[in-house]
């Protein structure tokens, strides 16, 4: 994982590298990877070019222009999506392979970009960089914006990606998707770091799903995104008196966002191990993770669920779990369920019954009760236990 020192070093290196770029010359030939400066802006040639001013002939990767604008705050060139032999690529598609970017000259499939015999198919754009930790924004097409009182829960999600130390672009990794990132990020990072530093974890990619709104709207998002069904008592609890407004019940839409938008985005960029894909949820997001397990188990191979709100909708999910045939759970490899001892009745018994139900469906379940822990403090150690169970060495 990229440290602050490494980030600073990279920034200094990049600035120095860019400042050394020569001025563009109209009569000079430039090959892929050559860098020039025009009016204080740096550009990198994506392929052979001559007499094409960078200011008029610059565009994004895959945009068809010979010049790429370089951002001095970023490494010289970020890596594109990893190349896959079964994927069809249209002309101008950009892929990465063995730490280099390539641009397709035309439609292609199954032609490895780094091999000499396929040089006519792919243009070598030069070496690229994998950033160890970064955040990008993804706007969901499945989730609907929600306004309640002064707060609006939007559909933009900041996605934080953490690659493992020593990341190898041509190695496949498990990916763990962590819900409630705006609440659990600091705690998760610390527990993850402690396990990593102790050498107790296998390498995997972490994807934290955050909230782009002010905090009150983030709490509203939780009610929308993590509740699997509409439930009038919860609407009453929230103070919703508008009969035309439904705050709860957006869980299936959020899961569709994960399944059809976020997971494909991440797992197109990197080589991954879908069977070991994981979902991490706590409390209300633990309810959503439990709902995914019961209704779309193969979406994730590992489920890390802490203090799930199984009471929601009068224990509807628990009944659905009992009624589901064992075949419905195929694909789920490991389930970690935890609670704090001081969460008391009936919540302790609820989770114990849920664990027993899952065991009866031939699932591998570890059910843990943390002594002396409350609903709030159980989360402080739940990730340590769950990560060790799902991704431990």
C-alpha cells in the first residue's frame, strides 16, 4: 500500500520528470512515449506523430488524438484495464499488459498486445503505473436520488481502492467490497494494517464504498441503500409522513449497482478471483450483506457480517433464509457472523438462529460472540476476526 513518503517521493519525481520535457517542435518526429511542453502544459505522444500541435491534437486515452495531456500531480501514465484474451476490443481501446499500456488499431480479440507478431494490431503506449491507493467517483444508474426534509441522498459514490503491497498486474487477486465506508474506514484500515504488518493476510484488493453527501444525508442513504424491503414502521421511526415518499426498501437497487456497475468496473481493471470476492457489512449494512447472501449468494464468495440488523421488517429475512433451498446458497464459500456479547436479547439469539439456519444449508459459517463488546465496540475487532477467517494465511 502506498505510504505518505512514497506518495511524496512520487510527486517530486513526477514534477522533476515533467519539468525536463523539451518544447514541442513542428518539424520533429515524435514516437510513442515522447514528452513535450507547450505553454506550460506537458504532453505525451501516444504514437508516431509529426506536425500536429499538442494543443489542438490532445485527447484522452482511446480518444484518437496523438497527444495525451499529463497531469503533474499524477504518475506519467496510469494503467488502463487489464487485457483479457476472451474480451473483444474496438479500435482505440486502451489496455494494460505487464506494466505497459497498448492502444488497439482496430477490432481485435485474442491477440496478446505485447507480442511482436501483434504489433500491427496494438500500439505500444509505453510503461504505465498502478496507484496503490486512490479514490474515484461512480454515479449509479440503478439507485434513485432521495430527498427527505433538508437532506438529499444522491447517487454518486466515492470509491476508495487499496491495492496490496507488491501488486503484480498479471496476478489475479480476491476483492473485498466494504460497505459503510464513511463510518468504518478508519477502523478498517487500522485492523487491516495490523494484520498485514503481522503477515497474517493473503494479498487482496480492498474497495471501500463511501458517501459523497453531508453526514445527515449519508445516514439517509443507509436507510435507502441497506434496507431490503419497504417497511412502514421504519418510515414512522424516521418521521416520514409523506404517503408518496418511500425512504426504505432500496437494497435491491443498491445490490444491482454493486453487481452491474461497481464490480464490473473494478474487475475489468484488474485480474481478480471472483470465487473469493467478498462483502463486508456492519449493522444495517450487515443486513444488506445478509440479504445478498440469501437472495444472490454466488455474487460473493465470502461474507463478513457484523451485528446484522435481522430485526428489520419483523425478521422477514430470517424467514426467507429458512425457506430457501440449499441450492440457493451455492457459490458462497465462507460466512463470518459476529456480535457483541452486550448486544443482549433478542439480538444475540437472532444471529445465532441465522447462523444455525445457514449451517443447515451446508454453508461454512463461523459465528463469533465477542465478550464484553457492545453493538458499537464489536465493530472495533470484528474486521480483524473476519479478515483472518476469510483471507488469512
